[in-house]
C-alpha cells in the first residue's frame, strides 16, 4: 500500500521529522530554554537548519502533573512564535487542545493542528478543523496532565487504544473533517505505563492499519529513561541524555513506514530517517538472497 500523506503537507518519500518548540517554562525535556518568544523563534529556525520538515509550537506543557495555563497566556506564548516562523517559510504545527488557540494560530500561518486530546478537551475543536480544512492530529488521550496517569488502566493496551482512536476518528469524520486531513497518534506517555508504551511501539503496524498517517512522539520520554536507568542507583536517565535512545526508536519506526516523528533533537533523527529510507530502497531493489 502506498504511503499516506495529509493534504497540503510534504511527501518526500520518507518519514517526516517534526521538531519540538516548547514555549513553556516547565517542559520536562528542556526546562523552559525556549520560553521567551525570541528564543523560541531562534530555536525553531535552528531546527529547520538541522533538517526538520515541520516545527511544532506549543504553549502548554503536557508533562504528567502539569497545570494548564489560561487561554490568554497560551495565546501570548504561541502566536508571535507561529507568526515569525511561518513568515520565515517554516511549515508550522500548533500543539494545542484549545479551539481558540488553534484558530488564531492558523490565522497566524500554522498549517497543522496537533491536538493531544483528539478533540475531547474542547468541543469546538472538531467543528473548527472541519471548517479550516487543514491537517489535524488526533491523539489517544484519557485526561489532562494533572491526573492522566490515574487512567493508565487497560484490559489490553493495544486493543483499547485502537478502539478509542477509532472513536475519535469517527467523531472527526462525523464533524466534517476530510479523511485526507486526519493523522493519528497512539499517545505514548499519556496515561501509559512504560510497559504500555513498549507494547504500543511493538504494534505500530496495527495503528497504521487504521488507515491514516501516524505520528509518533517518543522523544526523551520517561519510558526511555526507565529502560536506561543508572545500574547502580536505579535513577532514570535524565531527559536530555535520552536522544540516542530516541534515535533508535526513530529508525525502527521509520523502517515500518511511520509518517512523522516528533522529536527534540532533530539532527540525529533527520539523519536516521534518510539512512533508513535509502536502506529500504536498496533492500527493495536487491535481487540477492538475504543469506548472501
């Protein structure tokens, strides 16, 4: 089956790379290094230079336990950054659960809305996206960050996540969102234990079988830190030291044909997806026995 790509976004014949621009003071991955608008714009431009196809601008931290900012504060954080990056020629995604923020960001030049709630946090989001006609990411979600880990209970995590994603896809289509605009995300780290995340990564083919492009956001997440915990102390590896592990996930996901990877360290994943794509071309063209 040919690769699927959302309408209006690049289709370079390989997995895309989405670079993260956190305009927050409390991101788990960077501790607010890009909180000021000028720093966030500079960071986004640097990610483009490193090979990002899309830059994802967010003004609300979604780390476990995070408290939501008021909508006015989210707008204050996000809009100047979206506007300047779009004016510089970037393909900008806005990472928001609020329809008002999404609408204002689209007006400012964003071309994709990345909604970690899949339309559940704001009933105005799906109608807005139907009117906008722009690509929209529907993620698996069970509640806001402050209490989401209490919902990490599943009969079978893969089956349950797929069933809940189907419900969100159906809701989006019923709201009038075009099928070609929908992207799905299994929501790694959101109401998931480390084991849940690994099970989902092992079944990405089932997520892809839902029939829409798939976005994966494993970058620097705590399940990688747990796997790589210090052998002596048992302390998880710090977030900023998880990029090699993230790149390993990127290679394995790209080899399966994932549409896009959302990452903090763009350079390593940009190289990884290009190597993986070339490897796949040569493997497909080879007439030799795999045993030599």
